[in-house]
C-alpha cells in the first residue's frame, strides 16, 4: 500500500531521518498543518483522503496527539474500494474511543458491511466492533454479529471472527447479549466440521455457560461427543495435529467446560468420559524428549485430571492421577512443578482421603523454598488444602518457620492461612494461644486487623482460655520489641482478664502496667486510645495503681489528637469521682461473649483469591469448604464457619441423586432391531413441530432453555396411541419422522427411537436429549450418543434404557434439535407411562359344591370368616352382588419378593355350587391359594 502512496512513504522517511526530536516535531507540525488545510478546503478524492488519514494514523502511532481526520475516516469506511475502507476502519479503531460521538456515524456503515456478501468486508467490520466495542455499538450490532455467526453461507474464518467478537462484547457488556435465547443455536456450532470454528465457538460457550448453566446444558453432551471423536476416534484434519497431540487447545477448553456442570448421572456419558480420560492419562504416562510435545500433552493432562477429580474423587482415574502428580511436583521444569502443585491442591480440596498426598508432604514443604515465587505460592495453597487434624501442627509449624523468610508478597496471605488453620485444627487451648501469638509477633506489619480481632473473639468466648492467654501475652510483651498488633491484643486481654493472674508472682498489677505502658510511646493514636480504655478498666479492678493511671490520663488531656484528648478527659473525670465506685463498676463491666458469626479471616482470604479469569470450580481449602461453596452456589445454604469460640461446625452432607442403574444386561434378548424404512414409505405430513403446550412439559422445557414451537394436532393422538401400542409414529413433519418400538420386562425396558430424514439435504448438528421431571421415580438414559449428522433420506436408531423405581405420572420428554437451513427444535413426550411396567397376571379357577345352612341359605358369614382368616382383605362394595366376596392381599417371600393376589368367591344357591377365582402374577401362587381357600368351603371335605 505504501508503494502506491509516495507522499506517505516520503513522510515516514523524513521522520526516520530526523536526528533529534525537535526536527521530528517540526516535520510533523508542518505535515499536520498541511493536512488540516487540505481537509478544510475539501474536494478531496478517495485516494487523497486515504493518504492523509494514513499520515494521521502514523503520527498517532508515534505517540503524538491528533485532533483531525475523524470525519474523513468515517467517510472512508463507506468507500467501495477495499484499500480506502481498510484505512478508514484502521483510523476508527485507533483514533476513536468507545464513547466517541463519531462512532454513531459509522454504525450504519458497519452494519452494511456485516450484511455484505464480501467476507473481507465482514471481517473488517467485525474487527472494528471487537476493538472499539462500546455500549451503543454493542446494542446496535450484536444481533448482526450473531446472524453472521450462525449463517450457513458465512465462510469459516468469518464465523471464527464473529464468535470471538461476540465473546468480546459479552465480556465487556454482558447485558447486551441475550445468551439464553441464543444458547441452542450457538451450541449447535460445536458440531461444525471445521475445528477452528469449534475452538472459537467453545471459547464463547465457556464464557456464556458460566453465567447461564441451564440454558447451555446441552453443551455438556456436545463437549463429550467432540472429545470422544478427537481422542478415541481421531476424527480431525491433519492440520490440527500439534506435535502428535490432536488440537490440544480445543481439548483443554472442552475439559474445562465440563467442570462447570455437576457430574452427570447419565451412564452413557459417564462411560464415554471415563474412556476419554483414561486414554489421555495413558498417552501421557511416559514423557517424550520433544519439549513441545510434552507441553501440549501436559496441558491436556492437567485439565483431564481436574475433570476426573470433579467427577469422582474415589474413581480409579484419580488414583492414577495421584501417581502422575507425585512425579510432576518433583519435575525439573518449573511449569510442570507449578501445574502439578496446583492440580494436587485441587485434589486435596475435593478428596476424602489425603493419604496419597501426605506421602509427598516433604516434597511439598520443600517447594516452599523453590526459586520461583509462583511455585512457592502454589505450594502454600496445597499445604493449606491438605492440612487436617493429623498433620496440622507440623504444617502450621513449617509455615511459621517459612514466614520469617517468605516473600513480602506472600506474607499477608500466609498470615491469614496460618490463623485459619490454627483455629480450625486447634487440639488444645495452649497450642492455639502459643501459635497465634507467635504468628502475630513474627508477622509484624503483615497482620491484618481481622487476625487480632479473631483472637479477641475466641479468648472472650472461652473462659478456660482467658488466664493462659493473659499470661502468654504478658510474656510476649516483655520482649524488647513488640509489634503494634501484639500491643493491641495485650491491651485488650490484660484489660479484660489481667485480674485473673494478678495474684501470681511476676504478674502484679504494677508489672502489667509498666510492661504495657512502656510500649505505648511507639504506637499510633488508635492503639494508644485502646490502651487508655485498658487503664480505666484497671482503675476499677486495681485500685492500688490508681495514682499512676490518673497521671497518664492527666498527661493525655493536653495532647493534640482530639480523640485521645476527649478519652483522657472523660476517663480522668470518671476515675477522680470520690465515693462513686458503683458507676465505675457499671461502666467497666467485662465484655460479654460475642455472638456466633462467620470468621472475618475467611472473608479476607476469599478476597485474596478473587477470580481474575474463567471461574474456578473449586476453592483452596478442605473438602468442607468446597461443599459449603457448592451448597451456597446451588442456593441450599449459606456458608458458615461456625461459632466464634472454636473450630467450624461440620457442614451438611451433599445431596446425592439417584444414579442410573445398569439394566442393559438384564434386557439381553429383547430384540428391537428394525428394518430400514424405505424413503418412499415416508409420506410428507406438513405439520408444525412440538406438542400441545397445555398437555405437558412446558415448565421443564423453559428451565432447560428449549423453545416452544407451534403445537401439532396429531402429536397428542400419536402419543396416546403409543401408550397402549408397542410401536408406531411418535412425531412427523416435512423434514423428520420419529418412530418408536419398545419392549418391557418387569421394572425395566428398552425403547428404540427411529429418526428418519425426509429431505434431500443432511440434518446437521443433530442432538437428542432426555428430560425427566421425576428422576427419583424413573430413570431414562441413552445407550449411546446420537450421530451428529443424518444423511438425506436415511434413518438412524437410538436406544433408550428405562427403569421404573416407583410410581410416576409425568412421562419423559425427548428433545431433538438439528440444523436444516435454520435451527429446528422438537420436544415430544415419550410414551413411557406407568402401565408399561405392569406385568400380566395368571388365573386359577374352580367350581365346587357348597352346603346350605339350616335356613336353606348360603352361609355368607362363614365364608367371610374363612376368607379373612387367610389374611385376605375383604373389599366391600366392589361387586354389585352382595353374596359375592372380593378380597385382595400381598404374599411376602424372602427369595421371590412380594406377589399381589386377588380373589373372587361367587356362590350359587340354586345349583349349590361356588366358583373361586384367584389371580396373581405367579401362576403357582394363584393355584396354591385357590386350593387352600377352597378346601374349608368344599362340601365334600367338610367334617
């Protein structure tokens, strides 16, 4: 470009040739004056505008302020020539800030370029939006960027830029992006054949899903499927193989995305994830000589280990991961040590059993003295997370020793963590007091107010601790140099509880006063104010030292600090009142115990670990802290540390969801194989998609982010027909046909779903999901993931495993989404109702003679006595004939379980006969029970 603009080339040469800054400024001022004159005169063609704006841009890049060329840049954007348009966009992105008034003039031009069929113009517009990205521009153009992203006619590199532009806008102005509304359409692009598009879209989904988990829930299945295709099936282009690792950037993003969601209960997804993670760990078991290959593998491996820990800390995968991590924390490479310690801290924060980590406790402690501060910080986090009752004294002792030589950037965080661990795992009051006072003494200026506040709270609330705390703090104050935080603690504790040790040798009131007052001259005004409060309390409990205390108040009455002066005057007046000890006693009563509250130390530590990147799925600390975080995130409870007078209360156990039972093996022999449907057999039925909104699952679909479409009049009729038929059509429209074939055995069943593509184009990004409103009552899961594409005029089958756990009323919902020109979503109820699990009954029946009583009538009372005597419950009012007896009961067996039994007794007075009918799911039980009841009623057997 510069070769075509000789003026610009000469201007750059003159600037570079300037020997001193004054000559450079002179040349620039001359050029800017000329440009300002030419812009003012007008009548410039596109080439001249481009040349002069390019000179203005170059001047701006050199660091000089420019105040011309903005309007000309706006005009260049509307130019039909690429070279002029490019300079215009470059000027806009460099010279204008996001709140510039000139940006309002270019919005329409940018929108026009977004709607052009020229992909180069599309990219220029996307670059401008991403780089400037003001509020008004985002509101005006977000929908156009989204349209460009999902358009089937957009080039792959345009879609990549559109995805990243949306990501930029969302990070800056999240309220502008209707994330939940666009969720399904954006997630569908994760099935794209171009891995570059998938990487960019996954980055966008990661940001959106963190704030809209339910709306983007379908991305979980997409991520698992793509990982399986990358790692197991090796489905990727050769250009995306990085040092023999298939697209490591995409793998890392997908593994991180899965950690934002709770562990799946779907058995199929669990098995696929287990296979993927096992393959990743196996591939990384042996290091390579190629550094780049190792880096790529390790990036994937550490994220895979994080996902394995997130899914189940007791799985064999985590045991394998612990062995690998032990090797990594001893590595010679700094990055590997860093990642190993960070991932091991994740494991320590989630697992119930820390034995595997404690084996390497010595190596972790040595990492505190690593040459790299980042590694030292991760070692500190790991020690904090792995601390428990057994190793607390050792870890806290090591941290205290290291605190004295630690980096200044680490000391404040170390103080907080030592204080929290000391309080949480204190076995004895003595150890707590000794450790916390040593911490305050050693840490100096790095002790925040929260630390000594917490010490005061715990001492105040623990009566047995008060005398020992007073003695200990007195001994620390006797040292030649005591930090001001220690003076504060001493002032408070000795003022409240100094009288508890006043009669012991070496702790007399005068000695306490002399030691504490000798430190006051080195303290700031707020600390000296606290000491004055201590002295007035001593006036009340130690009258023998009243005179020196009054002298202190007298001296402070003349200081310049207003607060100190006022306190001294008030305290002097109270202490000098004759014969009014009762007033002083009332004012100087002991501080009452503090109410239960959350520790301020934890709040301060959370601020230290505020997330500055993608949200963490765990926090540093033990499993209890992470359980509290998870329950808080779900809204189940508020985080609490417990009472202020001791360690935190144990957190509630996490709620567990019923898992999907393994029922595949039980259904061997249920042949659900169907013959392929001929394309000619599919008859078009131009109906709109989805069921009647009044008939079912709109609430569930709304929560899952699935849109409701216009109801089809045939859907209800098809569903009702399939509730009493084993096979048939469940849904059909002009594009797709969904058929059902099912078999049930006892409480389990299999449903084969056949999905046929009726059009001459493929259905891409094909996704099927199941939604169950009563997961405790019925378990439904796919045997395998659906293919992402259905070829034209073909049919695919998907098998669903079903288990009935207890009675249910709401059938599962099948959601199908795909791309066929536009994004289509279908949601229909599956014909899985409670009656499908009812088992056929067997019947035993016989007719036998009966004897009439003396009145020549049927002895109904005796018959009822016999039936009820066999533990059957007689059901009155069931049969219209009052002479008939209907009864029911349940037979309990230790091996075969429970069997229901129904009985009907129908006597016939004229024929002197009686018919007995017994029905049960067991033919043997029905026959035996029929004979058992018949025997005492049969006239031939009566005695």
